[in-house]
């Protein structure tokens, strides 16, 4: 069984409070993009699996990084 989770509250148009922030757009990478990672440093994208993962060459190793690419940034 799945654990019980309360439903998300919807924002009412008459509410005096600001609506919650929208989700940030998904990051997109292309082969040969230069990137940086908080743990591995500078690298270059080798392969892209759209919406799933990217394979990045960091010089000393090749790492497959899964979406949502929290610590990966395009330069």
C-alpha cells in the first residue's frame, strides 16, 4: 500500500496571498555542450537521452547524470 499523502491545496483567485511559484522549466542539453557539475567540475556532454539522462565526459571519468539535473549547469 502507498502511504497516505494529503492532496495539494489549490490557489483560490480571491486569496490575498501570492500563488505558488511555477515549476522551473526543464533543463535541456545538446551533445558537445560545455557544462559544470557541483561535484565533478567542468565537462562536455557526450550523449543525451531526452528527459531521462545525459552522459558527460569530465576528463578523468564519464558520468551518466539522471534528470532533473539538479547540480548540472550549462555554460
